[in-house]
C-alpha cells in the first residue's frame, strides 16, 4: 500500500480517477497494525478501489483536516469527497461488506 503525505494527497486521493480508501493509522496503534494486512489483501484483490495509508503522526494536518479523532479510521474518497467512513478494527468480511459498493 502506498504511503500518502500532505504533499501527495491531492494527486493520489482527491484527484484519483477511482475511489480511494485512505487508512489513517499510527505505528503505535495495535488495532491499526491488525487492520493493515486486511487492507493490503483487499488492495491486491480489486482494481476498482485503491488503498493508501496516511500516518497521522507524520501528517497531523491531514488528520486534523479530516477530523481523525480515533484510529484506525478508514475513509473512502470519490471525486474528492468522503463517501464512506469506517472507524475501528474489523475482520475482513465486515470491512468487505462495508466496502461492497466500491469493490
């Protein structure tokens, strides 16, 4: 999964030509580390949705802009807008069910 920064966010997420799931995470967050391999699997299994990561400790401006108050937080962006939000770690089937419209 690609790491996205404040500098690349507009190009990689807001101007993307397909939906993008942004995983807001931090290295110290256990649930974030549990969700990461699931998101990597989903990223590898579909061409319809890109999955990227934003480290909230390294990119506090992005975390603040998108009101990230608890992690892991996953937001699906489409045409520059947040169209879906998931908060907290979940098993793969639950994440896939939430993302069904984008897979």
